[in-house]
């Protein structure tokens, strides 16, 4: 049951991430340019991932550290599969184009987004346990 709830939560994160990308391309890049838009979009997505995690991880029941790491790992793997699958099959990007997204070049914060995706469930339960 945890896997199903984690997958459903990841779908919400995916929808938010796609919306974030749309916002970046439709508003931020034309208004401010890519050097500004990429890092702002990355920070915004990190905040959204933590917020969605805060709302949805608590619905998964009382999770321990290993369960949170499992959820974070599942989210990370699903994100990587989606990114590489969508990039290769739909956008027809080369492997080099795909791998370029995994660097901090030109303000790109995608590697940070992946770290936040992985640690968000653990971060949320630690924050909840302190409250």
C-alpha cells in the first residue's frame, strides 16, 4: 500500500513539475531570460516538492526512516525514468542533451531538485516529529 500511495504522490509532484516548467518557459524566460529563469524555477520546484511532500507524506501513515528513504528513492527513480524516457522518446533529445541537464551549468538547479526529491519524505517526517 505504501508503494501505491508513494506513486500517487509522485504523480502530484510530476504535475506540479510540468506546471513549473510551463511557467518558466511561458513567463520567466521571456520576461527575465534563461539565466534568471532556470535558478528561480529550480528553487520554486524544490519548494513545491517539499510542500507537496508535507501534505501527502502524512497520509502514508507513520513512516520510519527506512520507509521515507524508500519513498524518496522511488520518487527519484520514477523522476529519472520519466525524464530520460520523455526526453528520448517524445522530445527526441540526444543522450548528451539529456545529461547536460544533470549539471549546474548556466544556473540549472536540476541536480538539487533531484536531491530534494529524494530527501523530501525524510525531511517532512523529521519536521513533523519536532513539532
